[in-house]
């Protein structure tokens, strides 16, 4: 008796700003939105592992393997984000981020778990965003790295706002051992595995 071996497929993409982390929608309000299917001819059964909201960009993993998706979404796998924030973020605000802050989630208060956060001393080497971020006339901005292994809806944005430095641009740069490296906006790479 031969056993059917299912071959799963896995992709790493650089999700552009302005795209939803899904493939289609029956919601009439979303008909004008951009979906991941515009980037590549993905196989049937493909799903994003976790999400990046429409205004966020960066590393997004896609797979046809539900078990792989569950593992990457688990609290065992770190996700690193670079957030460009309004103002020159202070050491006190960074310390608050690392200890955990109170944010709103589903209409309730939620205390984020302790995480790793630090101010980036140099501008990160990232592709220019398609939509311009406000210019220097509106005051300084700074960049912070935040490494989480949880992922509530819009969590990083809510965290930086909670410490007084709203996020202007948010890029996920790493999931586990997978980095954006030199990927450009909209790039799609098929890989054998994420592990």
C-alpha cells in the first residue's frame, strides 16, 4: 500500500505597503484593495502565516502547510520589526516597551509581554516606501527595533503609541532565522522549508 505524500510549498515575500495579507475578499468594501495574488501566481491552498496590516510592509511567509503555519505563529518563533516613530525616542520609552505596555485589544486592556527593544543608531537599509513619509519639516523621527513572539492586531503600532512615539512606518524584517536581507518590495521567493 502506498502512502500519499503531500508536497507542501513555501514562499517568502516582501509585502508592499498598501497590500492586504490575503488573497481575495467577498466584502464589497474591499474590492478596490490590493491582494497578495497580484504579486505572483501562487498555488491553491496557500495561506499567509500571520498577517501584516495594510499600512505595514516587509517579511511575510506563505505556505500550504497548516502545521508549519501553526508552528511559526507559536510563541516559540521571534518576529522582529523596525518601526520609524514620530520624534526622537527616549531611553525611558524604549525601557517601557521592553517591560511591556498596556494597549487596547478587542475592546479590553491588554498588557504586552516583555520583549526586546532598542533604538537603531543608524538608518536601516530598507527600500523606499511607495507612499512618502512626512518630511523633516514636521520634526525628527527615529527608528526602533522591537522583537516579539506574540502578535496581537496592530500590536507594534499600539505599543509605540502607548509610550508617546506613534509609528510612521513599520517593516517586519525577520521571522525566526529568516531575514529580509536584500529583498526588494514585492519580491517573491519559493523555498524548500522555513526551518
